[in-house]
C-alpha cells in the first residue's frame, strides 16, 4: 500500500470514529418556540447541553450585522437578560449555565486554574470548538456591544453564564480563534453574546 493511500485510509478511519463518538453522545433533539431544532449532547460532566447556538428570536436578540443569514449560521446574539429568559422556554430544567457549571464542564476537557480573569487554556478550546473531539461544536459568532457595534465574527466566540459579576456586568467565556485559547472575563449585561443552554435532570 502506498504512503498516500495509507494516509488517506487513516484520515478516513479517524473521521469515521470521530463522527461515531459525537453521534453516540447525542441524546436527541429539542425544538424552541420558533420550531428551530437543536441537538442535545451529553458532555463529560454528565449534563445535557445544547450542541448548537441558540436561535430563538426575542426583542433583545440580534443577528450579527443585522443579517439573517448570520443568525442561521451562528445563532442570535443575546443581552444577559434575554439569554436567561430564552433558555427557560425549553421547559423544566433548562437554563442558562452558571459560571460554576461552565467551569465544571471545562475542567473535564482540560481547563487550567481559574481566578477572576484567568486563562482556561488551549485544550478545552481544541476539544469544544466545531470540528473538535467533543459534540459541543462551539462557533466563533462574534459579539455586539451596548453601542451597537459588531466585532470578531469568525475570530472569537463569547458565551454568557448566568453568574453576575456586579449590578451591571456578568461573567462569560471566550473562545479566541487566533490564539486557539479560552479565557474567562466579564462584560456589560447590555452586550449581546452567544448562548448555550444546559438541563438540570
């Protein structure tokens, strides 16, 4: 067998095994009030998470650059208030994950030590990003600030937690595409970021 054929065979087998692993971790699907369907995935923390960015439209949710095709591909961007309300629409047990729930999950994927604004590291980024080994499929959907300025589509993803940092700020998790790295930081609650929901069973 030639080296090229052997390499192609190994690549195919790896892709097949990766796809099977992700399929096995998919519990089922759930629909929002608008009829959008989301995979439910079981991650290493044992909890059920949405395997796609939230796409439910509300008064305080927006598409990147106000273009609907961006919502279809990346999901909506939500203010902190809208994020908390949107997850609860899936029914009993579904909610916006707290900072601690995010951290518990991320440590299962190799996150480093965490203080107020510490780094979480490269490994959880590689595992959780779309195309990684987990079925979580994080997207780099960018954000909108309270000044209505959009930035970082395709280079960073920002995901709300339900944990407040102050009366005006809340904690969120950052997937940084250029650095291939994760960090934890805080933003104004009026910023619009991506959302994943988690279920308490």
